[in-house]
C-alpha cells in the first residue's frame, strides 16, 4: 500500500470537510443576523396599544406581478339575453331576476348559486360586501379579488321585502401579465409587513385597531378601456368610531400607501 498517497488523500479530505463546516457555520451566522435584524425592526403592536388580527393570511411561496386588463363590452351579450340590457356604451349590464331571491336572515346560498349559474362568468366573482340595500361581489383573478373597482363589480339591489330582484354588472377581460422586462413575478410581502408600513407612515396610531387585511389587485393606472392592476394589501383600520381603508403595495421593498 502506498502510505504516502493515502496520507495525502486523508489530508485533502480533512481540508474539504473543514471548508464545508466553515461554509455551513458562516451561513448559519448570516441567517441568524437576518433574523435578529427582522426581530429588531418588528413593531410590538401590543406595546403600542394597536390591535391587529391574530390570524393573518399566509403568503408563503406566493408570487404576483402587474396585470393589464380591458373592460368587457356587454352589448352583444345583452342582445342574446332578453332579461339583460346594456348601458354606458356596453360597459355595464343590467339584469332582471324573474323570481326574486330571498336574502333575508343572512341567507345567501341561493344568491351565490344564482351568480354561479346565471350571471356572465359568475364563477369569477366572490361576495365582498353586504348591507341593507345591496350585496356586492368582486371579480377575481387567480382567486384574488380585483378590489374597489367599479369596472369589475356585481351588485344586487335588495328590496324592502329582503329580496334581490335586479343587478348590475361590470367585468374585465383579457387579464394578462403586463408587458415589460421588469415585470417578473415577485414574492408577496406579509400582511404584517404591510401593517407595519402603515405604522411607519403614521397611518396607525395608539388605540387604533386593524380589523381586516386581505390580498388582491388594486388599479394603479386607469384609462377608459385599459387598466393596470397591482398586487396590494387592503387594510381596514378602525380609528375611534371611523373605519378607513388603506391599500399597501404588496411586492415592493418600499411600499406605497393609498388612503381611500
């Protein structure tokens, strides 16, 4: 046996093992510093006497990007359906429900079934708001709502007897990723980081309460027929007796805040 060669190989393997251990150690130290930095920058909302929801939506491994969409023209669709008319140069459809749907006592199962089966692309809408006079649905893209947008909305009027007998609808079509070299998908920031952005921008103060946080698309460019949609967190905050809505960019390192 060539002991000199064996000794050389042993030394070489020993050096490689040590190099690997050093790399692993450095990686752990770096991750530890990142976690420590995040912990130092985190806002202690309890100490600040600001209430936030216990269970915020998870965005693990979720990436989103800018979208471009166009308004749907209901003119031809309305002509093919006797119970539907079009308005606003075809941008809005108005429908009559022959058998009004009872939504009293918080019973919305029949209404949701009607939307799914009878309304144009009803499966793409989700219920977003309810009051005594109307029930509102929002159009979705990849299961995320197009928020606060009168070009992607479905509204049912509620009569005094608690029944829905008509609706009006707008919709977007050709929803696709916006063109451009810098429009790659990016990791979505957490809901907590969006709430912290509100705090650092002085929209959140002592005794405020965050009542809801949801992720969706918000319109950042509005043209007559074309819109650009950006991933945003919609955060509702209770300031005393008033509730305000804020939109926080969801994929930006320095998120912009819009107050509605």
